[in-house]
C-alpha cells in the first residue's frame, strides 16, 4: 500500500504543555489534533524525521522495537519532564527503509541508538495521542538539501510495497531564530513572517528547486531548524506531484514558526 499521508509539523516544547508557557503553542497543538490522522487514515506505522537527530556520517534509521523517549531539553517547566510518550517501533519497516536507501546508493544504516527526541514526540503526542501506532525515527545529516530529497525518494519503493498504510512526518520550524525570542506568546517578527511566507508559497506550488536555492541571506535571517532536512526528506518521499495544504502559518514568541503542512498523496 502506498504512502497515504505526510505532514510537516512544529516541534516546539510549547506543544507538550502550552499552559506552562502562557498559552503559547495551544493553537498549534489544537491544529495538530485537528488533523485527526488516526480517524482519517489509520496508519499502520509512522516514519518521523526530527531535526534534533543529526547523524555525523550518513543517515540513520532506528530499528528498535521500542525507541526510547529522549528528554533533550533543560531549564523547562517540570510538566515537560513528566510527560511520557512511548510508542512501539517497527523494526521490519525500519530495515526495509535502510535496504531501500542502500539500494539507491544512499549511505544509511540501522541503529538502536537515539530514539524519539522531543522534536519527534512533542508533535506525536498531539497527532497520535494514544501512542499505539509504531514509529520509526529517521535522522538528518549535515549534507545538502538535495541529498535529503534523494533519501526520501530512495524510501519510496519500500513505502509503496509495504502491506500497511504509512504516514511520513517531518518536524521543525521554518523560522527558528533564538535572537528574535520574545517571552510574550503573541510577539511578532514581521520580517521573519514575510520570509516564511515566501518559503510556504514555494512549497504550495512545489517549486523544490527554488526552495533548494533560496536566497541565503533570507535563509540565514530566519535560521530554519535543521536547515529543513526533515522537510526535504519528506518532499522526496511524497514525490514532486503532491502539493501541500497549509493548515497553519502562525508563529510564537517572535522567532519561532509554527507552520503546519499536510500532504495527501493520491
């Protein structure tokens, strides 16, 4: 069965406990829940790429039967460290993805290291709250956007032949500039918002080449999280013909984009 669903989701700690941040992230959490992934598509497993897992040499895919929950933050309210999210893994799917990448000449390996960092589990808690859908974490690298697109493209044969429906989830913020942080939840940064809208428009029309070669001065101004490695992998996985629906294009606390994009192949 082919890939049935994909989404790009914010992963900020605000999503874990919006009330701990004066309500910041509440709108984003509600929008993610409103996607109703389980009810609409009931995926057998979800593949998730977080910008917090950066492999040094080649891509990594977690093949564990129970990826560990990683609390990769500090100085946060206690309610965040008390949150628990522990879905099963899908080792067979993970190994199939590795094999598919290797067959395409992409450097990739299976590993039981790492797991679900908050870049993955913060949005997953809202999207798949029961925690019973198997999850396969996939890393990014410091390689080029084109290499991440190639990885996603290399995954397509494995995803297309899998016997159960699969969702592919990429996480991060298009605007991720800590220099523009403002503790007020509704703080605005007009310049960052304008640049993010330019990027969203390229995504709407799937002008991937223009996105890859996007103006570097603007790119460096908003400092996209993980250089959008997870999103580029997603674009390769869904294919060039699938255009997204922008569910939300908001930002919080000045420098952090909360854009949500939904891709429905077929």
